[in-house]
C-alpha cells in the first residue's frame, strides 16, 4: 500500500537537534496532533543497567519540547510517558527504578502536564490470542492504552535475539503485562503440556545467564528446537500486537544503535541519525535499511506490509539521503537461525 506520508532522516552531531529537525520536516503530517488530548509516549527502557539499550531521556525531552512549541494549546494536553521494562521484571527490579536510574523523573518536574506511568501499577488488561511454540496462547495488553488518542513510539535501532531487529513497532511489546512478554517470543508458560528448556528453566534465570555469559546462552539457543520455533512465531505475534496498538508516530533516535547480540548485550554504534514518520512501517523500514537489513527480510515488517498497514517504501523520504546514513550492523550471532522465520 503506497502512502503519501513523509519519512524524515536527519544526520548530525547533536541528538537533540537531529530529532527536532526530523519532526520539523514532517510537520504537515503532525497536524492531527493539535486535535488530540491524551498523548502516550512509549520509550524503550529494556535494560535496568545498560544505557545503550534504552531510549535516552533527551529523545523524550525533544519530542515534548517540539509538541510544546508547535501544538498551540500545549498546556491542555495530558502527556503520559508509559513503560513496562522487561529487563526490570526479569531482574527482580521495577520500571519505576529504571525511570529513576535514567533520569526520567526530571521530565515530570520540568513539564506540568507530563506524567510517568509504570505498567506494574496497572490492574486491567485486554486478552488477545497469540501463537506459542506449543500452540495458541493468550497474552494481556494493558487496558490503559485505550485511554489515549495518540501514541508515539520512541526507540533506537537495535539487532534482536529473536526478531532480527527491533525498531518502533516492536516497541509496543512494552505495553503487555510483564509476565506475558516472553509469550510474544513464542515461549510457553509453566503450564505447558510438554517440557522444554523454556519451561524447565524460569525466564528470569535465562535472562540472568544471558547478562553474564551471552555467548554460551546464544550457542545453546541456536541448537534448541524451542528457539527455532520461537523465531518463527515471534513475527506473527508482533504483527498481531501491532494491529491492536498501532503507533500514530514513530521516532527512532539513532544517535546510537546497537549491533551484534542486541537488544541488550550488543555493541553500541554511533549512527548520528534520527528518523520520524506517522507511517510506522515507513519509519521502521527505513531504520532497517540503514542498519543493513531489507525490510522484507524481517518477518513482522513483511507481514504488516502484506496486510497493508503501512508503506515500507522510500517514497516520501525527506532530509538526509539514505546512502549518507547507512551503517551495516553486525547481526545477532544467531542471525542465520533467525532467518528461518519464513
């Protein structure tokens, strides 16, 4: 499905200016924001420890400043920065602690109409069906998301241990109940009818081991039938979730990205770019190309394009030419297995 929406690419030496300019040059597509009242900004705060795995607080600050300077009656808007940190859950911490560690509470202090919310404080969820390595399963989407009339997803380009790459669309996984997040990866909960490494060993323990011996864990996964099944179903599950919580705007802060064994244990790469689009598929497809992946080689982007949720083409690209921004990332060490998603 061809889209007339713009997708911006800005390369420069200043994170703040990159993101601001990326938003500025797609300003015609942001006009609907003026009519919105409740705005959700969804960062990616996956890691309680590694700043290079997370959305930098400055990226959120820029977006708020842009809204304040371009929305007109900004004071009447309710802006919520909402997250559910999977890494915090698996490491027996909390999203609130991650917000604190990475300076997010300053946003509440500096902007009267901005609030932080953590998924741990939510009690109502919307069940939806996904696929697991053993069949159908139910995951739970936080019901709070239905209170917003505009959703902004803010992430950085990273390689991924299941889905090849994670960008703006996949970031919506943070809106799923903490204990259900592993289900998106196809992993079966402890009530599975048959046992695998993923039911015999708690997910938090696998996460703990990965932080300390990622190479060994990745090698183990590579030859595990459950992992090979998981890399097939995760793309379908991300596409299913995306249809429930499709972002209205994706902003990719590529001042740094992460190559290798992302989304947490990889190597930071200085890209010096920012991407923005009100067509999430355009934003993610551009981000994928910049780090060396064709969009159709990433399962969930392929499925969403097939379902015509957006346009993965380069039509409407404004700003820096693509060839000036491409930095081919080293893929995840299990990349060859991940490519078996088809």
